C-alpha cells in the first residue's frame, strides 16, 4: 500500500505547486501515480518538492471506452490547439491530425516533432485541469490512408456532412449503444473544406460507417467536441 | 406562394455574396425568409443585389426545444465570444451572461450595449455558417437572481461541479427524456471560480435541479457546449 509513501514531484508540477500556488508544508494536492491511481497528498518538503500520500481517492475520470479523434488538419491557426484542449477535457484517449486532401496547410516533416510537442503540452495542461488520470497522445499522419492503417480500433465512424444533410441520424446512437467497456472507437472529421469524395469512398470500402451529427453544419473544430460529449452522455450519464 | 418572388438582399448579405463570393447572374444561394422558411435562390441583379426564390428547401436546422444558456460572466478574454460562436452552432435559442458572485469582471452599465452588439454579430455570423434559421439573442444581467426572474422557461437546471463530483449523473438524462417539443429549458453555468454556496442555495429554493455533466471537470466555456451536444443527441439523433 503506497499510503504514507513519499513522492518527489516532477519539476513542472513542483514549480506550479510550490512557486505558483505558494504551497507550504501541509498544503494539500491530488497526485496521479503512474498506474493511474489518484491520491490525496500533502507537501512535506518544498525543495525538492516532496509530498506524502494521505488517502486513495475513488475517482473515475476516464471514459469507459478509448476514443480516438482523427481530425483533418485545419488551416486556421489556433484550431488544432482548441481541439486538443477541449478534446482532452472531454475525455479523448488519442488525438491524431492527418493531412486531408482538402487541408490547406500540411506540416513539413522537419516541423512535425516541434508542433506535436507544443500540442502535447496543451494536452498535459488540460488533463491536469480536468482532473484526468490519462494524458491523450497527439499524433500526425501525412494522409488519411496512413492514419487508418496505423490506428487499430474496434469501431470506426466518419462524421460526414452530406450524410447529415440527408437526415442520417441513427448511426452514432447505434454505435454508442453497441460498444462495450474498454473497447475503442475512432471518429474521422474533415478539415474546413470537408472530406473529398475520394476519401469518403476509400473509407466506405474499409467498412467505416458515416454518422450524422445533427442537422446543423458544425465547424471542423466543433464536430469532435459534439461527438465526445455524445459519447460521455450515452456511456457515463444514461 | 413566394416561389419566383424577387427579394432584395440586406446590405451585409449583398456585400458578402456579390463582393466577397463574387456571385454573378444565376449564382445560387440559400435565403431564410423572416418566417424562417428556407429557399434555394439565384441572383438576378447585382446592384441592388436581388435574388429570385427558386425552390423551398425542407431543412429543419433548429433544435426541437428552446435552449437558453445562462453563463456566469467569464473573466478570460475570448471566452464569451467562444461560448456565443459555438453555442450558436450547437443550436442555442438565447445566450445570456450574468455577473456571478465569483465573476472577476463585470460589464459597466455604459458598456453593456456595445459588448452585446459585438457578441450579437458573432451569433449572426455563426448562425449563417451553420445554416440556422434563427439567430440566438445575446443578453446580460447584473446578477443570477435578475437573470432567473426574467428568463421564463418550462425547465431549469444548473450544472454544478460538486454534484458531478458526488456522482450525480441522472438529472440531465431525466430532464431531456421529459421535455416535449417546443418547450424551453434553461441551464445555468458558473464562471471560472464556480458558483457560490449562496447562489446554489438560492437556485435550490427555486426548485432548480443540479445536473452533473460527467466525471471530468469542464472549463466554464466547455460545459455549455457539452450540454448543447447532449440536448441534440437525445432529441435529434436518438
């Protein structure tokens, strides 16, 4: 039992707790262990910042299924950041961007690591803020085909505007009523210009089903957030 | 029947269609009439910009219930704008901000009109973008009590973090399964610091029920978007 165990905080957390929050001996915080158990803890030493585990907390902040967002790279500055921040708050397990056929911008090979590092930091901060025990991993693929070849999940759907316009509204509900705890679900979202006929057909060939997300046209960064909220509603509230 | 009827576009729409989109005689667009009917239309004259109604479209982009978001005024610049833009995309009927007890910023009386005008323009643009036929009205109250006194709706709930922490998860589902088409629902959200005990008790006295929005802590601007997606999922997809 790790109760009463002393844990030295990592540098970032130590800085935030001791310098920014001005924690002193006895100040309380929550600590997530590498095995995802959450403990109430208190500061016993400021430098190096060390806490004592007081009591295990019974929190279950993670969605019961693993959700992968696969987003066509948006052209607008700030949108990948918004998707990562809000997607993390809403419980995504992984957030991947892919260069879609209609993506205006692509990430040059020598910039990918730096951009992912930037987004990963946003995911880290958002996970802490929303009291999650998992930090979603952020990844990039240079095409949708590549993305689908590498991301292995139990279920895959695509949010397709044209199918929403034709009144398709049953697929998302059906998928969320079918999926079992600990299974995984990937959802594909187009960039600002939408997915091409080509991409849609390629996904249909792979058996990926089109799901409407309601009758209003959602922006590229809004659709994944709508989707995650629906997953939570069906699996955590209903 | 207004088919073949000629309609002169309002100045903003005329500028966007003719100057920005470079529409010429015969260019197609969608037009929403004051009674909310939607028509396919084509440009017949550029100055003054005039379209001919070609065919009525059978689109139903509005939520079947009227949803009012009542948001404690956030302190962070850009958050009211995000709530209005995304709240409009996701189908809100009205978006009201109130000076909560923990709101860091308040709007001075002589600035309210200007700030609402700014947010109303964002709602207008987002409504067009998402092909809605209604533009949500944006309003401000100087307290929660004032807000609740003025906003008359069939149902009222409050998203309360403490009730989410205690595992409350049935109230939102219950409300959304109860509400009937054309009824109205108001949901209250706290500012960054949350609602005070005082505000929560005042709402309890009025019979406003606390609803958890899942086990993750959502930021003040994320909670209303989660909520609207759930309304759409339950009432438009299920």
